[in-house]
């Protein structure tokens, strides 16, 4: 599958039954991430975006704690192991591309791994290559209420979608195994 103008696109889908599985996916993602990578996380409140980012942070070996930057919008977590820093952004409260530009994420994009929660439709232009992660929690009568700390309590569907040549050769289905 390819997308005009942005290079190769690949996808993988799976399930995450627990918060531990969500964090473990983050650690597996961290093993293939490098400076300059952009991850765009999507999902309802309580879907596990911050839990996934905590796993990424753990795998990258950055200084924590990693919590949702909802009110500060962005946090930089320096590496403790000589790797790239993690820039963790919560775009939930941002309403326009101008507000995203005010964050000046381009200044650190080449040196850091940048993870943007709620960034769909706002940050894709930061990098031609990106990994989009959609987390979907159950809804309806049988679904448990979301916890404020985003700890998944029921299985989540997860979709990884990679765009751009940077991701060619990365087996996304293996990351979900």
C-alpha cells in the first residue's frame, strides 16, 4: 500500500489486553525508534496513549516520570543512556496549526523522538516519515469507564500505520507480537 508523495505506507493491527501489554508495545517501539522519529497517537480519553508513551520512555531510557503533559502541552525527557531525548506533546488543548507552530517542535525534531498525543491533523507536516498509532477502547453498555490515568482495563484495538521511506523494512506486525 502506498500514499502519493509520502513514500511507503504499511499497517498492522492487533489487540492489547492490559496496561502491561500497552507499555510493552511502547518498549518494543522504542527498540526501533531513533532521533528524528515522529509518532502521532490517537485514541479516546483512557485509550492508553500515555501508558504507551511511558513504555516508549522506559525503552528509550529517558528521565521520568512521564505523565500526560495536558496542561504544560510539551515536556522534554533527556536520555539517561546517551540516546535521543523524548519530546512528549499533548495537542488536546491546541486548536490550530499556528498553536502547534508556536511550540517550535521543529527545533528539536531532528535530535529527538517526538510523541504527540491528539496530534492527528495537526503535526503530520513535522516529518514526512511518521508512525501513527491508533488506540481504540470499547464503547457501549459492556465497556468499562476510562480511568483518568489512561490505564487500559479492557482490551484495546491498536493500529500502527507507518508513512514514509524511513519505515520501509520495519515489520510492524512483529512489534504487535
